[in-house]
C-alpha cells in the first residue's frame, strides 16, 4: 500500500539539507518503491521532507540504510507515515 512520509528536522540548515539531498538523490531515485520527494524550510528553522513510497517498508529501509547514517550529529527527523487511498504517478 502506498504511503506518504512526512519528516520534520529541526536544526537542519538549508546548506545541510542541500548537501544531504545531493548526496542521496541518485540512490533515492534508484531505491525500490520510491515515487516522489520534495521539501521546504520550516518557519522558525529546519526542514520538512515529504515523500511518497510504494510501501512503508520501502521508506523505512531507505531511511535506515541511506539517510540515518548520513545525518548531521544531533539532527533526528520526526517521521510520520500515512497510508494513501490512491496514487497516480506520471
């Protein structure tokens, strides 16, 4: 079942976010179950990342193997997932 994953990382600067994005973009595009990734800065600092995956397991696996090992010390995103009722990808 497809899911929407929202992650909020307080203390993540634009520079650090872009570094992480550039580091992980190719791996993410090739990851099983990946559909979409987007992000925006939060009011008051930090970033919100919004992703769509074909399953929660795909999202969790990518986070554990690719994102978590590359996080800046002290930055731990709060991740939330929501099952989607539908998914139409172009």
